[in-house]
């Protein structure tokens, strides 16, 4: 693995850990939703980085599907908070 | 061309483009299947109001769209440098407030694009939309801002370019 | 070209980290959404552009991922913000400022 890609992955990992801290700390449910949304997007980027690290474009499809599912989840939770249909 | 047909043409083009990006090939078999799939998607889309019909099919429209994209990318980079500065400053220099902004865009698509751009540009987040008014959370709101100031500072730049290619 | 790609990747990773830092530091949920959305969107786009420079033959799929992030991320944030606003959460103000 190239050192710069590894370094980028480490930085992104630190970001996910920080966001996980917010996810654990809350204090309210919406804070956790925002943290989860952020983690999902950072993870999508991290999967793209993994594709570069392992030199395999298959991971790009994983990233795309992961992004789609995360977005649908966030909108569903937002709707639930709003109390609408 | 009715609004519904126009919208379907746009959906067809977008679906075909996504297909081409995902398969990354121009072999005739892929193109054939892609066309069939995109056509199915376009015909199956239930969109009586014609969501995408707000796009203007005019010769100058692509030019305006490119200009919009340019403005948007510059604003995105500025937004991030701005946000980075705020987050890294120990005193956390923010003056958050909620302001209203009026938009002249009539279509849902135009308003969606405007709200998206506002969310991704310096210090502003589109919160809600009612009629022609957008509710915006502004991280650094100068004291005593009214609707005209906010409209000019936040929305006017994008709206000028957007109006060139959507209603 | 490959070097520029790697630099872009690092810059993108740093922006992702900054977004997460903003998420931790900001005082209320609206500001957290702002920090989270903007920095992370830009960070992801930089990373994707960097990978695109390292592997030029992957660009169609990378463009699809980038377009998707660019279109959905602000929509998701606005959806959360609207839900919050409608359920009655008001933005935080600095101590000493009156409600306007």
C-alpha cells in the first residue's frame, strides 16, 4: 500500500472516531442522526480510498451502494423526527 | 411538448447517462440494454406535474448551467476554508441566527437547486421552504439583517445563474 | 499527476477530519449540521478527485459517486434541519443576546 494513501486513510479514520464521539455523547437524538450522517459520508469516501489502496475498482460499487443506503436512512429518520408520513 | 413529456425526456437522458457511467463502456449491447432500461424508467416515472419540465430547453441554457457550476464550485471551496477557520479558532467565532430569503424561482426544481447551493456555501443552511420564501440558518449573521439584505447576500448570486436554465 | 492525486487525497482527508472536529466543537445541532455537511462533502469530493488522478481509467464510476454525494448530502442535511425546526428546536444564541 502506498504510504500517502495509508496516511489519508488514517486521517479519515481519526475523523470517524471524532464523529463517533459525538454519536456517543449526543446529547439529543438529532445530534446523533447528524453524527451518523457525517460518518456515513466519510465512510463512503474511505471506501473510495480503499479502492485505491487495494487497487480494485470493485470497491467503487460498494461505495455507491453504501452512499445510497445512508441517504435513504437519513431522510427516513428525518421524516420520523418530523412526525410526518 | 407537454410538461410531462419534457420531464420524461430529461429522466430518460439522466437514466441513460447514469447507465453509461456505471457500465463505463460504449459497446452496442450495453447501449441497447441501457436505452431499453432508461426508456422503461422514463415511462414508468409517475410525474404528472413534470418535475424536470422546469429546465429551459434554450440554446444559451448549457452556458448558464456551466456558469452556475463555476460559481458553485468557487463558493464550495470558500465555504470550506471559512468553516475550517471557524472550527480551528479557539474562541469559535459564530453569531448564528435564522433569516428569511425570498426567491423568484417558480419551479420546485429551481428551488431545490437553490436550496442545495445555499446549504453548501459559506455559513448558510437551508432549513425550510414555504411558497417563495426560504428559511435559512446563518452561522455568521450580521446584527440587524433584514430580508432584503439576506436575499442579496445569500441567494442573489446563484439565482442570477439559475434563472438562465430553470424556471 | 499521481503526486497531485495523492496531495488531493490528503487534503480531502484533512477536510473530513475538520468536519468531524466541527461536529464535536459546535454548540448546537444546526451549527453541527453546517460543519458536518460542508467540510465532509468537500473532503469526499477531493478524495474522489485524488483517486481519479491516481487511476484515470476509473473516472466514470468516480463521477457517479461524486455526483451522488454532491446531490444527496445537502438534501439529507436540509431534511434533518427542517425536521428539527418543525419539531420546535430553535438555534443556539450567544449568552447575552436577546431573541429578535
